[in-house]
C-alpha cells in the first residue's frame, strides 16, 4: 500500500473513503505532525498510488491495513477513517481490537447505510468510456479534486469503476454492537452540510448505537478537506485519550 509517513510520536493511521485517496488528508497531516503525532496517510488498495486489487472491498482493505501495521512494526495505533473507509476501520476494530488505541469515524457508514445511491452512476459507468469519468467527478467534487488526479485517463477510470463495484454494504450489517463491545475509545465527527450521509440520518443513529457523542463541525461530506483545522483538533484530542 502506498502511504505518507509524517512526523514522530504517537502513530495514527489516516484512511480515506470513496472516491478519494490519501491526499484527502494533505492539510490535516502537517497539523498532526506538529503536535506529536506520527501521521500515516494511506492509499487503499486499488486507489491512488497503491496497486490494483482483484478485491478492493472494505473487508479486504481491513486485512491490508492490519498488514500495514505489521509492516511498520506497530503493535497498535490510533485510526481515523472517512466515508466508506470507516467500514474498513470498523471491520479491523472488531477483528483485532488490541491493535487500535482509539478510533475516529468521520462522515462514515452505519450498518447497511453506505449512500450507495451516490455511487450507482459510477458502478453503471461503461468501462469503454472510462476516460470520461475523472473529469466529470472533478467538476462535481471540487473539494477533493487533488485526490481525483490519480484516476485520470482510461486506466484510472477503470480503477474507479472497479472500486465502486467492490463496495458492499452487507459487510457492516450487524457490526455496530460488536464494535461497541470492543471497548475501543470512539469519536464521531460529521460535517454539518453532509449531503451524502447526513448527520441526523446517519451520524445520530450511529452515535446512539455506539453510546458516544456526535461532534458536528462546519463543513460538507469531505470534512478533512473542508475543515482540516477542526478535524486535526479532534484527532489530536483522540490521540491523547486513547
């Protein structure tokens, strides 16, 4: 897996969602590194600069993230994840709770609610027209335009289609109670203007099911890009509690 390793001190994995890459965190990482956190921003398999994967689903990503912790020689770490990356984070937490010191879920998924309607057009996109996909998304998703650069061209478009088709909400159905039972310190952050996974429809039920507070920050769905200072402050606080 491709990753950036910045700073020193308490390790924290930063996991993006769809259709982003590790560049989602580019304004957050310097703030973490300046506050004693070793920020490790990773590209999920099949995304960004990481290699292609036959299975780019979130169960496979969770296994890959555990492998990355092993590769880095980290017995445990804090983990912050965004969007469907929170599915991989939840699966990892349930499978290996001893590897996480804390977990921060940002504008994430809850049970089978993955906002699949928003990615259906990408799942249905004709592969023979894959080169047209990235420019369309770049116009629509201006806040993560840097993340989308790696999906340019025919090959990049095909990777994005493949990643979209690998998303499976069934992978987190029934997971919330098991996640709560791990005892891992959990924080929930949500953008006040999230149109894909709205705070009141998704964040609030998730917070109630997990028994943790929901923190709503100014910003849209791509909160690490919209409000890096607010996100960084919450991650710094999480790193000091876990």
